[in-house]
C-alpha cells in the first residue's frame, strides 16, 4: 500500500482531541465504520484504528482510514451542526486521548484528523 497520509506525525505526548459519537445502550459507538467489525467503543481502553485505504462518501478520494477527530470542542460542535440533521438527540461530543500517529484527512472541508490510537473515559 502506498502511504497517502500527508503531514503524518508521531505524537510525543498524549493529546486531547474531540470525537462525535452516538449514545447507544448506556455506552457510545461510532457513527459509521468501527474497528474490528464493531461500532462499539470500549471505555478506558486504548483502541487501535483499522488503517487501510478507503474511499470517502463520494467515492472520489482514497485515504487511509483512522479514528476521525476534531482538534477542539468548538470545531466538533460546528461540524455536528453542519453535517447532521437527524439523530441529534443521540449524538454526543466526547474528549478522547490520542497517541501514536496522527494525520489530516485529505480533501476534507473541515479540520478533521485521523488517529492511530484513542481512549475515552466513561
């Protein structure tokens, strides 16, 4: 696989980013694709992303998958408001700890980052 992750970098310390999730049965899950065939996000555990080439919603851009994150809570709120019209009562923004590799999502209109590892506290 050709690495198509521009500006990829290794975080030197654990950093906080924000993620939009769906509340589900007392826990949270990813909005779309998960990892290891599950959308459930286990709390208090480091979760590794499935990194593979995938196509965006328009099927025009191929990028390397990872955990989708936004750098600030304000950015996450703005993205949620702009992108989602349904399920708003179920959508929640959570802070997540990030470590390992991180890279910007190419061709995204928003400031979305993709990460190798995340962990959230319940």
